[in-house]
C-alpha cells in the first residue's frame, strides 16, 4: 500500500484502489489527468447511449405514426436532430485535434489533458 503522508502522528496509508490514481498529494503520477480523461470518456459513452435510445424511440414513433403526416414529421425531426448531435460530437474531436495541432503542434494537446504541477 502506498504511503501518502508521514506526520508526527504517524503514517497515513492510501485507501484500497487509490494507488492506481497516483499520489495526488505529492503531485506525482497522473491522477487528475486520468480522472478528467475518464470523465470525458464517460460523457462520450453516455452521449452515444442517449443517441442510440433516441433513434430507437424516434423509429418507433415513425412506425406507429399510422400515416399521420404530423407524427411522421416529428419522428423525422427527432431522427435528424439526433444524427446532427452525433455529427457535432464527432466533429468536436476533429476540431480539437486540428486546433491542438495548429496551436500546440500536437493533435492530442486538447484531447489528452495535461496538468502541470510545480
């Protein structure tokens, strides 16, 4: 187990599972970077699952419209908005890579968060 801090009162051991995030107190390791990367990845997965469910529900609305043009138009609108949202989400990664390459000379500069500590 990692020793995080030694004081006059004793040594504080890291709780189980914390050692894989790096020593956050000393600033060594890559704990915050991993945390923010996991947050971004989780948001991407949640957005994909939401889009998938939204397309399924819009398809169901389209099939159950029964020839009603108003319901069919609403279902098509929902499908197109979902596809547009996915396009914007994917396009944001492409734009982040382009801006990272132009500004920092590294396409991953904006996609992989780096926190500099003293």
